[in-house]
């Protein structure tokens, strides 16, 4: 017989009491049963033997955003505090914000849901009354991949600059494009927004210092899209605080290569962070029990940050092997991204994607992203997919049918125009 409503409610109540009285260890085991793939270990031969479980991201090369939370992150979520972060009452969230701020040598931090939100509210906090403009690299995420946020949210013009060295902006590049003075026909430069890493390439700290000096001379604010600053710091040995001293605000994403499920922390002076918090609330980004997400982010920093250097070594090794096959790259391989020059190789990106699908791996096109959950087996399959795509390209060339079609989508379009996209 079906249970009455009262009986059903009693059963649900009993179950909730049972679960709430489980030990943390038992609840973690339940999580492991819910996510069985997290218990299978990577092969010991994996070049990235940095994780104790096989993630569904192990065969996905489209981005490091596909990384998934580890069992230790899930367990940390079980022990997180449950305060209301909108009222600044959650200890786990407050501790994470303080930790990242201290790592960056800044007095204040704020946990937000994404890198896009972090960038947009930081930039908006620096801008007051239009007309105003933001200067950035023409490939910058804040300009090309944040849904027109600068125009919509900050009413800002953008001055996109092409670096002469084709890799990173220099002070000389920027000085030529600064909008200064009181000419009423213009929108004066109020913020210089840099990105490090950009397409996996590192902006030298010496150049950042020169740009910062230039900005200070003209009263211009400095913001850093540091979504992957963790990678730059791991590769160069330059600390987060050393980078941070040249910027008024920074946005550091924890859900990309570090592997947390959600979150970015922005850092800066208390008054700027307070204004950014206002904009976070306005954008619907106030999280009540944020501690659940902050706990996972805290573990991600502790566990994964030290592993990034190994990820870079794996990426460079793969790049060397692809180079031996005859591939060239659009930009230098310095951290965890490889940008293949498919046009130069005559490879149709649709063919490369299809060959990857046949082997059970996900390739987005010219951009290859490596992360700490990438498996050794997937890397071998990637090389096979590239090799097969090269063979098909050579066959088409021999047959006189080597027309490479530009596939639809922003990623493919940008790559073919030699614009590095970074999302």
C-alpha cells in the first residue's frame, strides 16, 4: 500500500536524521559511491601521476576548466561552515579570502563565482563617470570573452592593442595608445588591464613593472586578469605578492587549472573590494552558504598549486613530440597550452576533432589544454589523432583537394585569424 503523506514525511525525516549523524568518514565514503569514477587510480605510467583518481576530465583537451573536484575537496565541503556570506558571517569563506589576499600581499579579498565576474566588478570599481576607456591586449578575455561586459556594465570604451612582439604587451606598445588630456572628443584611459598568463604565455615581471610605472605617472589604475596567474607563478618562481605589487586589483580563478568546482578570489584595497562587493550583490553574485564552495577552493590551492609545474613539463614534452611530427605553433609553449598552427599544417580542424572523437578524447581544435587530471593514455591518443589528421591533410594535398574550411564558432575563427582565445 502507498504510504500516507504523514508516513512519507516521517521516512524522509528519519533519513535526514540518519545522514546528519553519520561520521565525516562515512559521509565521504557515500560521496565516493555517488562518484565511483573518483576511486579508480590513474596508471602508474601516467606522466601526470598527481591525482589519486580518474576524473571525467582525463580525456578532455578543450580547456583546464573541465577539471573536476577531488574526493578531498568533496570531503572539505562536508566540514565547511554554513554562515551567510552576504552578511560576511561565514568563517570558511572569510578564511579563504584572507588566505588569498595574504598570498598576494593585499589587505582584502572577495570570493566571487567566476573569473568573468571578478574582472568585471574590479574594472567597474575603478571607473566612476563616463567617458572613460580601458586599455588591454586585443586578445584579452575582458575584451573578447566576457559578453560585452565592459560596455554593458561599465559603459567603457576599449582600446585594444596589438603587441609588436606578437606575444605580450610592452610599455612602449601601451604608451603609444594611451588616451590622455582633456580632449572632449576622446574617452580618457582610466585603467590598464593586463592578463597573465595569456594563451599560456607569460608576461615578464620586468615588463609589468615598466607598465605599472607608466600607469602611475598618469594616475591610471592597473588591473590583472590573473585567472591563470597561478601557472605564471609556478613556472617562473615569481610569487603572487611580487606580481600583485604592480596592480591595484587582481582576479585569481580557482576553478581552472587548480580544479575547484566554482570560484575566483579578487584582491585589492579594502575600499575597492567593498565597492566590488556592492557590484557582486547587484549582479546576483551574493552566495548565502558560500563556505561549501570556499572549502573546495581552499583545498584546490593547497593540493594543486604545487603540481602546476609538472603539468607544464608534460605540456612541453607533448609540444616537442608534436613538433617532431612537423607541427608548428602560433605562440610559444610556456605553461599548459599548445596552440597548433593548423593552417600551416593544412589540417582541417573538423578532421582533428573527428579523429579525436573516434579515439574517445575531446579536442576543440587548434588549442590543446593540459591539466593535472589529463591521463597518459589520453595524451597518446591525442598524438594518434594528430598523426592521422596530418596523413589525411597530405592525402588531400596530393589529390588537389586540400581546401581547409574555417569551422563555425568563436574559437575556430579566432585561431585562424591568429588571435589567441583564452576561456
